[in-house]
């Protein structure tokens, strides 16, 4: 499930900005808006789907429906040329896909007795899926074409069919219509009253603004600076993610939530400075280090956050709680990040005499590094998790603080 889930995302999302810029000749702002459709999908859909999964329908059936619909929208988008048509179609796709990130997490957590120890080794398969997608796209040299979207559409259809065979995961909560009347469950919102949780949410929002610079424009940056087979080379970041994913339980016990999150945020600062001052010649090692830091960047922040949210959530509302972190990170944070990154890239772009677009990438990456540093300083200065008594179950007592 996780292999196919992240294969789909890695197949089209990494290179979509390159396709839109080089083949469709869209501006930086237009590219930012289209890349931001994932953020809108993350903002609008997960709370609805999380409530449905928690209260009304089995998770595996929702996954099947959403991925089959998504396959249709992705294939349609690959055959369009206009900004408005592509934007609307990919937005519809993201309304289907983004909820599945939370749903696959909650389905996996339901099969485990100790999420802090068991989730990371299983989540590794998602990383392998992303790597496989990047290697395939890079090997075929189709980064500036619509083919990656068509490959993702085919795999989405496959996952939709496969989802029907997943372990039956019925809702845990009672079918209380009044409780589902609100988009935001009252019990989930009440979690924000805890100081450490509120600070974690704010930090997640802040760091996701500069994150979108990498997700939206790193492939275009590497192609423009002369790095060949950039999509394939970028998979080395996911390869480092494999190692870091397996090490999460060890680091989690020794560093705790705060310093796991801080390490991930600090890695983003370093990555952007490496991109700002590296080049495709004698300093290409800086590009490599920036890419290889992805394991710490992603795992130490996002995976740690998912485990933290699961640990702090009521058992009957974990899908909705996972949707909360998806809403804040992949939703609000990356929506703002899409707009900011698109505006910054557009500001630092110019046309050559030959009519091609060039960018002042050093200025762009320094901006992203400084924004990441602000989020890091905020977390270090304000996040102080206070250990609290855990529920009486043996499983919860085993989880590290």
C-alpha cells in the first residue's frame, strides 16, 4: 500500500514544475499555484474524509474509491495545455489524493501494537516507492513531458483496485451524526489547548512555507544548472531517508520529540545554503549533500510528527487527528509556501535574448534558508514537552516520551 501510495506522488509531483515551465511555458506564479493544488486538497478534504473513516465507512473502501477517481483526473490533466484547465483538473485530483496520506497512515497504525517501534520500518516501503518512481522517470528522460502524470495515473488505478484487498479497517467511533456535523471534531480541537501541541502545530506551519521551495522547484533548479538526469539523482535523498527511517526508533528514545523536530528543521537550513552556493562543476558535492540531507529533513520532522500526533490522540479519532497534521503541513503551510515560492521565483527570474527563462537561484535558496531558520529558532525557544501520564494500556506505556 505505502509503496504504491508514494510511487504515485513521486512520479508526477517532482517533475511537474519542469514540465509546466519547459513544455507549457508557464510563469513562476502559475507553476506555484498549480503545485499548490496539493495544499488545497490537503486543506479541504482530509477532515471530511477523516471523519468519514472514523465514523461511517471502512478505510480501505475509501482508499479504493479515491485512487480510482484520482487516476481519471491525472490522465485527463496530462492531455491539457491551458493553465486554467490544468489547474482545475489537478485540483480535483488532489482533492482525491491528499486525504489518502492520512488514511494510509491511520490504516497502518490500526494494525500495530506499538506505533513508535513498528511504523518506521513499514513506512520505508513508501520511500522505496518514491525512489522507484524517480529512477523510472529519470531513466526514461521524460522530466519535461506529461508522461510522469500518465504513469502516476496507471499506478493510481492499480492501487485503487489493490486497496479492496487491504485489511478490513472499520470505523471505531459510533455513528453519531451530531458529532460529525462539524468539520473539525471538538475532541481534536481540544488537543490544541495543550501548550506543546499548539507550538508543534505552529512550528509545522512555519517550516512548511520554505519546504515548498524544494518540492516545487528543486528539479527545475537542477535541470537549469546543468545537472543531468536530475529526477534520478534526486532519489538519493529518498535513499538517505531509508536509513534515517530505520534509525528513528533509536533516535526517538534518545532525543525525544523536540530535538527530533529541531534536527529535521536544521537540516532544511543547511540544505538550502548548500543549494545556494553549490554548482554543477567543482562544487557539485554541495548539491549532493543538499539532496542527501532529505532523510533528516523529512523523517525527523514529518514522521516524528505523525508518531507524536498518534500518541497524543484519542483512539477513536486518530484518522481525524492525522488529518489535522496533514491540514497544517501539506495544507495551510504548503499553500502559503506555494504562493510565496512562486512569487519569489518569479521575482528572481528574467528572460534571455533567446527568449528562455533564467533564475537567480542563489537569492531564491537564501530566502528559503532564512525562513527555515526562523521556524527552527521559534521551536527551540518555545517547545517544552511536559511528560504526562499515559493511558493504562501496555502499548502506550512502552512509547518513548
